[in-house]
C-alpha cells in the first residue's frame, strides 16, 4: 500500500468502483439458473442443496477472506472475486449433473466471499481517507443501484438468450464480464487503512474481531436483525423463479420481471441516504412488518397480489439494507472493518443452512408458497423479541 497516494488519486476509486459494480453484477445466469437446474433434472431439494454447498463453502471462506483483505489488500481481494466468478461460470457451462453443479456452486461461493465485506470496507476507507465518510450511504446506495441496473439488463439478455438460442449461453457470456470486473479492480488505488499485520496473528485477529462483534450489544442486535431480514429477502430473490413457474409466468419474460423488482430495490438503495433522518428503530420496525406482510401475501394471495408483494418489499429492503450497513461501518474500526462484516455473513450462513434445508423440503412436500409461509413464520416468532429489544434500546 502506498501511503503517499494523493486524495485526488484516491477519489477516482469511487467512479471506478461504480464501473466495477456494473461489471461484477453483469451476470446473465441469475434469471435462469433455477430453470437451468430443473432442465437438467434437479429437484427443488437438490437445488436447495446446491445453495447449501454454496453456503458451506462461503462459511469456510467468508471470515478468512475478510481478514485477508484487512491484512493484505482490498483491491487484490476484489480482483480474486472476479477470477473465481469466471471459473464458476465456466464450470456451470460445462456441467449437466448434480456433482459438477455442486463444485461450480462452491467456486461461486469464493466469488462472493472475496467480495463480501471487502467492497464496503474499500469504499468506506477510500471516503475516510479524503474526509468524506459521511457520504458512505450515498456512494453505497449508488453503487447498489448501478449493480442492480447492470444485473437487471444482464438478466433480460440472459433470459432472451436462454429461451431463443441456448440455455448455456448466458453462463458463457458471464465468464468474460467477470474477467472484466477483475481487471477493473486491479486499477484501484489502495486507500490507507490500519493493517493488523505484525500486531496480531491472522487467526488471533479473527478471534478479536468476533469478540468485538458478538459482545457489543448494539452490533449483536443489528446482526440478528440484518441476518434474518437478509435470509428472507434472499429466499424471495433466489427462488422466485419457482414461484413464477408455478403461476405460469412466461420464461422469456423472467428477465423483465426480475429486472423490474431488482430495479425497484436499486432505487431504494439509491435514495437510502435521504432516509437517514428517520428514527432508526422506527424504520427497522416498518421494514420487518412489511417483510412479514409480503411473505404472507405471497403465500396466500392470488398470483397478481403475490407479484405485487415482491415489487413492494424489494425497494423497502433496498433502503434499510444500506442504512444498516452504514450503521455497522460507523461503529467499527478500519483494521477490522472487512472482518466484522464477513463475520456477520459467516454467522448468517450458519443460521441460513438449516432454514434453507427446511425450505427445500417443504417446497418439495407441499409447494413454494408454503415454503415462503415457513420463512414468514420465522420472522413472526422473532417479532416480539425485536420489538422489545428495539423499544428498550431506543429508550436508553
């Protein structure tokens, strides 16, 4: 890391990061991957098992990659994320049975692990080095919006290519966009941040970061809220293809649908900064209640009402997600910033694994709607504790 890098040079990280977000998210397979797996004979349970293997790999890699970014380099860690994405897409494009898909899913977990936490830490430290850390929510929201626009356009293109030419073509194109993301990352200028190298050993650094996150009451409360809400929205994001299939939605329009809901999510993130003045406990409560309402509506409403519920909840979570991440980074020191966020993902995956297994089993035994009702029930059971803890903390 070059500590003499000028503020002007560092400021260029922000527009470069927007380009990185666009390239990293320009993945054409996300709108058709579940349909692709089903076309190769996989059951809903097998598809959720692929997610489980993804989650286990992410679990093993999440914290070490975050610590690596804190001790080594943020930009090289992000570049590795693009390289693993390209490899995962290559494996998907060549596979047609469960076990090769499993290997590809585990490689894609490395893609996420090398980016998770590191990207947000990179943005925050860049802004902090030029005395603009108060703009974090704005920059993060815009990056999320750009990423959503990118993945939405990619999704429309992917669904078109899959339905009109070849269902494997979206995976092949995504190899090259992922490599482009890696090249953009290599152009970043490393922002100054406090390294822990030489102060503590690698795993001691992880242990101290975990102790800091788990024994800080505010971060612990934030952690459980974020994890459960993220689990709910991820199930809505990853398995809505099954819902669309169940309501006879045309495959060629999958990309348009997913672009619409992701676009609304991106708009939520884009305007999130404007909601910073609203009471944090209040906005978290409204988001949780809205999430429960959306899941119950998808479970028991007709297909039009269910689709509307998707479109309403995604922009709400787009706002709250950015605000919660901003709260998190404002409370964490630079040298453990990526590690702490990775720890949140790590423990989130541990919680998500049994939930995802049950979701897949319920989906096969009954249907996808009952699976979403199961997720809604978990949030309903969490709601009394959340209300008590949220009100108690806000009155202190």
